[in-house]
């Protein structure tokens, strides 16, 4: 039996938390530091937009991506 992909039905804050947690995988195919930064900043913009909307349920904290840390990890992975 194949597991269903339920990501599309996740509430927005949980989907954003998953994106933040998976950011290293998301930038693994980037070719330049600028592209890594662009993807991180785009995700951070989505997180900020989430906080601008009125709450409709329980408050779920979503942290911003530490862009410099992601870039450092990405660069370290490319060097190795």
C-alpha cells in the first residue's frame, strides 16, 4: 500500500514549518550563493506574510530561515 501525500492538506503554518525544516534539501540543487539566498528570502517572505494574516486557529510558531547558516551549510556541502 502506497502512503498518500497529505502535504497539500496541511494547515499553512505546518506546511511552512516543514519547508523551513527542509530548506537544506530545497537549496541542494542551487548553483550559486545568490540563488540559495533568493530561495531562503522567498521562504522568509512567505513566513512573514503568514504572520500578517489574522489567526483562524491555534497559534503555531514558524521561525524564519537563518539565511547565512543555510548558505554556509550549502557551501560546506559543495566543498566536500
